[in-house]
C-alpha cells in the first residue's frame, strides 16, 4: 500500500463526501474522522468526542463527511443532549450561578458564558476579577520574571546601529 492511495478511498466516493458538516454554528471538517472532527468544536475534547460517537452509534474512525444524514443527525442530537447522558462531573458548566443547572456549553455559548463570568468577577471586585482588570496572571503563576508584556527587556540592536550611523554622519561633516 502506498502513501498516495489511502485504503478504502476510491475516486467515485468523492462525490458523496461532504467537505463541511455544520453542527450548531460551527462548520466541521468532513474529511477528518468523526472523533477528530468533533474536537474542532469549542467545548468538545477527545474524551467527549469519543463518548458522543459511542452514544450516537457511529464508528468514531469513519470519515465524517461520508456519513448518512440520519447518522449525522444522531451525532448532532448526541452533542446537544450530552449533559443529560453523562455524569455531572464530566460537564463543563456545573451548578450555574444564576440557574443552578448543570449543562455542557459548546461553540459560541461557551465563550459568551466565560466572558459573562469574567465580567461578573470584575463587577464584584473578587480577587480574580481584580487580576483580570489589571491584566495580570489570575491563577497564581509567577509574575516577577514571566508574562512581561510591556516594553522590551533585551537590547535593541537596530536602535544602537541607527545611533552609531547618525554619529558617524555627524563626525564626517
């Protein structure tokens, strides 16, 4: 078997291949396997993708774009009802602050919820909120020698060369 001819891929099968599969508001790569393609969504990692493929009854190594419509619908349903099918410790949003519910956020909902949590911490002036406001490290990392974003620490060689060239021109005149 050569590297140019993958096993099981025939040229006539490319007509049935969907290059993009849309779940929620995310376009997933249809040329990858189901498990690997699902990990491209925010909120779904390797373990979650494996569980979703198992719950939907789809081979996790199958090419995502070659699945039938009902198999893709089963995967979409498994992703949307993920929090109902797994224990609470496997979800990414346990005991929500406002509703108290346990959910699993995916896609844009995850980033919006995270931003709302950060804004709430800033408003109530919690320790983490104050660190977010100042743009400092939040989770106890060292700050004395790392994470320096303002200014340059090293030598600016270009500026020194420009100064030397200006001095040389001044000496010539």
